[in-house]
């Protein structure tokens, strides 16, 4: 996706190394300041977590957030790191993963976790 004519409307400076938790607050501040929900949000890899994607989907905001795992996915060596999570493919229709050996892995238990950085 090529971005042109974009405008920065909010920012934050923090000592928190994991700035992804600030994303929703930034968008909410922007909504209050401009009395409008942004159509799109663009941010670097620190913001590309599941919570922020879910929030954007709920608010109908097009999310252009770099996935946290993007660099890992681009540099994964399938033989050396064969069983790392990024080498498993998810089949949404069947709600299962397919391992690098092409075996179907049925999900027996799901766990919802909220990520949070504590200083």
C-alpha cells in the first residue's frame, strides 16, 4: 500500500518500549479532538498487535499497522525454524492449523490473553 498526502494528527512520547498499548488512547484522543473517527490509521510495528486490529475493525477504521511478526515472517528459514508458529498455516474455515509436515492440527483449547507491558 502506498501512502500519499497523509497527515499526522496525534503522537505520543513514552519511555515504554512497547508502545502498542497507547494506540487506542491515541485514536480516542483524535476522535475527541476532531469530533470524527479517522477512516484510516497508519503506525509502525510497535502498534501491530491483535488488540489494535480488533479495535480498528470494531470502529470501522482501516488499519495500516505493521504486524509485529512481519520481520520474523520475512526472514524465517523453514528448515532451520521449521516448527516456529509462523510456519503453521491457519485454515479459518476448519478452525485448524496445518503444520510444516502438512498435518492438520485441531485446536482443543483456546485462550484469550490481553497483552500489557508493565514498567
